[in-house]
C-alpha cells in the first residue's frame, strides 16, 4: 500500500489541477492526483484532425473585455496562446432554408427580436410565480413552429441565453469570446500549470504524484480519513479527498460512497441538468462555403429543432484547413453518439447539399466526440435550472465529512465554463487548507490538555 497522503485529488481536469497547484503552493507536498483516463485535461482536449489541432471540448475563452479580467484569459495571454475573436452577432443573418436560400435580413431580425422578447416575458412570468421549489421547473422554450423560428429558438436557448438573462461570465468579464486556435491546444494551459508544481521533462509529466488510468470506484470515509479504491484494485489513504468528477459522473454509479452520501446531497446532484454539447468536425478537399466578414457562423433551418442547426467554418482560425464544424446538443447529441460516424457523415452531407447545392464534394473525414457515452464525463457541462435558488448549487458544493467537491458544477457564478472550473478548484483547495488548519489547532489543544 502507498503511504497515506494529506490530500487525494480525483480528476486532472482544470479544477483538479488548479486545486492541486494551490495545495502545493501552500506546502502540501504529499498530495496525490488520481485520473481515470490516460491524460490530463478532462473536458479540455485537443485532437489532430486534418493538419490542425481541433478542440473536442472547451474551445472558447468566454468573457473577455469587461470590467474584470477573466483569469483564464490572463493565463492564456501570458503564455501567448493563439486565439481568434468570434463574432456570433452575424449568425442570424446567415440562416439558410432547405432550398439553400438565405432568409432576408429583415425577416431574420424580426424573428430574432420576437423570440428574445417572448423569452424575456416568459422568464418574467416564471420569476413572479416562482415559489421556493427548485423542482418547479417549466420548459422555457417558446412554441416555435416554422423552421426559422425553431432555428432561432435553438440558438437562443442552447447557445445565447445571455440575451435573455444576464450571465455572470459576460457581466463580470465582458461579452467577447475568443476561439483557441493554437496547435498546442487549450490544454497547453494545463500542462503549463502542472509544470509549476509537478516534475516534468521535455513537456511530459513524470511526477509519481500524478497517477493516470486510475479509475476511482469507491470512497470510504470516516471522521479520521478517506480510503480510495480504484478499479484496478489499488487502495489509497488520505486525510482529505477533493473530488472533481463531473456532475454527469456524480449522477452515474461510477463512484460509490461508504457510508452513502446523505439525502440532501444526492437530491441536489439529481436536480442539476446535464448538458450534452457535440462539435462534429468535417474535412473537405476544398471549401465551397462563403468566407469573408460576417460569414464565419451560419444556420440551417429545418423542421426538426436542433437538426444540424449551428455551423462554423474554420477558415478564420486555420486558413486553408477546409474544415467545417457543426454543433449538436442534448437529444441530437445522444442520437448521433449512438450511430456510426458514416451515418452521421451522410446526414451532414444531405444538410450541406440543401444549403450549398448538389455538386459540393463529400467530406473526406469526420470526427464525432462522444462526451455522453464517456463514462468519465457523462455530460459536457452542468446546467442549473434558471429559476432556482442557490440552495441546489450550495448543496452540490458542500463537503461531506472529509470529501470536498469541486469542478465547474460547483462554481456559483461561472458553472459550465473553464474559468468556472479553475476558480472552483482554487476555492475548494482553500477550504481544505482551512480545515487542515482547524485540525492542527484541535490536535494542538488535545496535546496541551494531555
Ligand atoms: P473535467 O475536465 O471533467 O475534469 C474531471 C476529471 O475527472 C476528468 O479528467 C475525468 O477523467 C476525471 N474523472 C472522472 N471520474 C473519475 C474517477 N472515477 N476516477 C478518477 N478520475 C475521474 N468551457 C468554456 O469555458 N468555453 C467553451 O467553449 C466550452 N465549450 C465546451 C464544449 C464541450 C464539448 C465541452 C465538453 C465542454 C465545454 N466547456 C467550455 C466546459 C469546460 O470544458 C468545462 O467546464 C471544464 O473543462 C470542466 O473542468 P472540470 O475540472 O470541472 O472537469
């Protein structure tokens, strides 16, 4: 058996690594990080596609240019990460119908305004009727009927809620968003962060305080400490555990707790919605879509909501890459995850031929991330009911004995984002350090009495 650690951190995504870094900076040398997969980064993950690096998970640094500085933007700037400004505002003027015609800008603007007004009205109604019951959730979607209404409804509710309700990320840090377009990937930030407290050589982490391929299956906890058991039969002991697994994992049965988590905790975990968000990458022999100012994002209006609706070309990020990205969410994500990539490619080609004509070339390659079927994720990010009190998130975040919870889903203001995970990791490790100090004081007192 390994010697006991002061703190075991479960998960080496942004929150776990941020937590570990703060602990290390505060003199906790004997920490241990257990990561289920074979790499660090979690939902920050790049992959080679075509000749470039694409981001399967987080792609944007969201919330830039405001009164406060986004800490992730600061780190990225310091490291010289290559980014590219994303201007979504024109997307609504590039809405294609199924015959390839672009809706006139007047119609698009009108439909958009109506959808925003109606969503605001609906939200106000819900707020005034809202009673102290977070389960009293109502469907926020309007009753859009036509393909253009459905497309706008999808963009508004699955992407841009900011226009309906203020979102702390944009209020605090600013409304701009930058796409990470760097061959080293978004994950470069995390490698650099790890380098500050783990032993590395030639860009590889060689520190045995980070253990990859360690799938935690059981946490046995008592007043004295926590015993962690992994799928491969290893046992680790610690005074404290910081658990950074996603809300999707917490809702699954991957990790069992002995004794079981209290009811207030499991109920809160169940109340948080999980959002699945899938970016499908398609590579072409040449580009056949319009480029130039205001054309980066375009929309396909279909009678099925969310059916290959939101498109982006990668020419701004990587000129000459000939890559398109289409984003699906929730049920459409799950549907596509469960079918073969060939089927998905065929569907996407029908959609593209609707928009751009029958003589466009077939995609030569496709990449479909599967966040929902990944048992170490089971979601893309958390989504708290818009009308809920803070109790749900406070309960999700609250420690149970010596087990502390962190991750983007525990960030009151920035859940769902990389900076949310980063700030949550820092907060949680500070709470653990405080607990350790209390422990020390307690022991000191007992020794005096003795
Ligand atoms: P994770 O990154 O999930 O880290 C948790 C780690 O725990 C993982 O590495 C996992 O493997 C590990 N783990 C899980 N279970 C176990 C176990 N039993 N034992 C051991 N280890 C375990 N955010 C933005 O700011 N901008 C964006 O543009 C953006 N787009 C996104 C697009 C997609 C497709 C996705 C999936 C996410 C996106 N996000 C975006 C959200 C962002 O990626 C997350 O909020 C953030 O990365 C979460 O970090 P985390 O540390 O909380 O969790």
